[in-house]
C-alpha cells in the first residue's frame, strides 16, 4: 500500500494537472489549441483531437488518486493496481489518438 499524499503534494498535483487541464480546455473550446514544439513550430489543434487531449490529464490525475488516496478500498490491492494502470494507459492512449487524428487531418466535431 502506498502512503497517502500529504496536503502540499495534493495541492501541487492539483495545480499541475488543473493548470494543464484548463489550458487544454480553453484551447479546445476556442478551437485553436496550441501545443508548442520542442524543435521548430508547434501544433494547432481543433475539434475531436483537441478534446481527446483535454481528457488525458483527468485520467492521469484520477489514476494517481486511486493509487495514493485509498480510493476504491472495496477492491483488492491487485484490482486497484489494475484500475490505476488502466487509467494511466487510457490517458496515454487518448493523447496518442488525439495526435494521430490531428496528423491525419481529422477535426470534425
């Protein structure tokens, strides 16, 4: 069992994931979500790919909460670990799917 998050850790995670979520949400609502590039120009997304990226930080944050905040206590530790890893994998998949759909030009909403 992992130790519960301390208050300052919880606030830091909430600020980090909340900030990323709000940035992505604002871009998706406005129809021009900008993802800066590491080398070279960034990417401007809209439509379904942008909305998929909005969901990714939510999956990551909920996965961390399942691991450290004793959520889903009625489940066995092995099952909780499965749920946690599934949430993290869902976050990764939604990010990759969003970038893939953008690369293929899919932006209909």
